[in-house]
C-alpha cells in the first residue's frame, strides 16, 4: 500500500485534470489509466527520488565538502538501478522505496538524543517504508536496539522511546494491515508472496552469495560501484561518523539476509539488483565518505574518474538491457556481461537512433531487437 499512498496526490491531481479536460471536450477516460494518470504518477516517482537525493546530499555535507557530497549522491543515482526505475519503470515501487529509505536516514541522523515524539515520527516513516516494501521493516531494528540499550541505563526513558517507536511504526504500517484484512482476512500476513504463488522464504538465507555475486542480477557484477560504497561505509564513514556506519552496515546486512532468504532473490525480470535499490540511499553516504578521504589524499581526479567510469558502465548496461543485448531475466555469462560492455560501444555507434527510441519506449521483454553481432546465428530472436 505504501506506493499507492505516496502516489495518491499525483493520481488525484490527474483525476482533476481529466475532469477538466472532459469539460473542455478532451476525450480522456476517467479510468485511472489514461495519459494524465500515467504521466503524473510517473512524475511523482521521479520527484520522490529527487527529494531523496537532495536529503542525502544535505546529510553528506556533514561528512564531505559540497563538491564531494554532490558527486557521491550523483554516482549513487546514475550508477545504480535507481535511474532506471525512476524513469523507464516508474510504476514499480523502487523509486519511492529509495525515497522512504532516504527519508528514514534523514530523520534518524538529525534526531541527536531522541525524544519520544521524535521516535514516534521515526517509527511512522519506518512503518510507511515497510508498507512500500516489506523488507524495509529492518530499518526499525537499529533504533529499537538503541532504545533497548538506553533502557538498561535509564529504564523509564528507554522504554518510553521504544514504545513511541512501536506506536509510530504501527500507525505507518496500518494501511497495509487494513488491506491485508480486506484481501486475506487477517491483519498480519507472514508471506503474501507465497499466497500468490510468487516465492517462498527460507530463513537459512541460502542465496546470500548469489545476491552479491551472481551474474543473475547480483549486486557486484551488475553494479560494481556498490563495492566501493560498502568500503566507504566500513572505512572512512566508520571513522568520521561511527553511528551512521553502524546503522548503514547493519541495514545492508539485514537487507541481504532478507533478499537472500527469498526463492526469487534475483527479482526475475529486472535491471540489476532491483530488490536492493533502497540500499543505495546509504551507499550514497558511503561513497561521499570514500570520495572525501580520496580527495584529501589524491585530489579530485581519482574521484571524478571513478564516478564517471561507474556512470558510463551503468548507462551502457542500461542501453544493452533496453535492446535486450543482455537478457531481461536469468543469468548472463560473465564474458557477455562485462566484456560485452566494450564490444557494445563499437556496435552501438551506428545505431544511436534506435537505442534512443528503445530507451524512451522502455519496451517490454521480447519487443525489441538485439544489436546484430557478426557471424552469430539466432533462432526466434534469441542467440543459439
């Protein structure tokens, strides 16, 4: 329910535009699917993502110079799946997922010594984040642990903060519970995906290594900049702001555990590790910390080189994905995924127009032609 709630202002504005257009003789259907609904809701996804990026830039200013803060955030955006899911596929949850993760980090980092009212607000955004994607419930684990530790030293204050966090989370997640009650007949549903036949969970987290290293949408093969971001979280950010590093590393570990426990850990048809898009909010801060340490030692040139290389990698991969030069789902041979980045550039120079059209159309699987490869036989549009 979280994305629907966040999109609703744009959807309602579109409905008003449709009604006004009808009064002026424009034949828009007031069915929720005509052009104004789609355009405004898509713009809503992009706007939420941009708000999240700005919140992260302001947080990064506390650990880095303005230029480095900007480059860290830009790289986390343009070198990750986020740029795809806020543009080509804005009706999936991932752009608003990034927004609620950024909003949670912003609120948590600014609380200082939290009061019960601050914990109530943090719990609310954490509950809303869980209603956007259920795995975001892990965001609440670290502040809950903080409050439990506080309760050992000051029982009344710690317990009051913990209760406030829980009440806020309940309020934020309540719309999802209402929908579950209406659809499934229960206020809490352990695995709604399983009810729909869309995957099962195994708490042994059998697929964590695949989530990290598989060529089937694994984090590092598809988004190499994530390795640098994690290094920034563990190293420079850990020295500059240990509390931030602990939260972000704990959240990354929790998300990897949850996704690695799901039988559909790859996200099926996906551009990169889409199920981990929310983590790139924290990765932006890791990159900012890493870049700041690098700038102080070597200057801006290595920072710019790494960022521009990561962005170029992602943009080439995005073009290949749009043209189905890499498959929309399933594993990809490592040579095809990595070496194909270089060979694609030469093949693509003569077909820039078709690449642009494919990106703007964001075609569905099977609807576009791959770039031809000399001497390569095909059968029904797929490589033999």
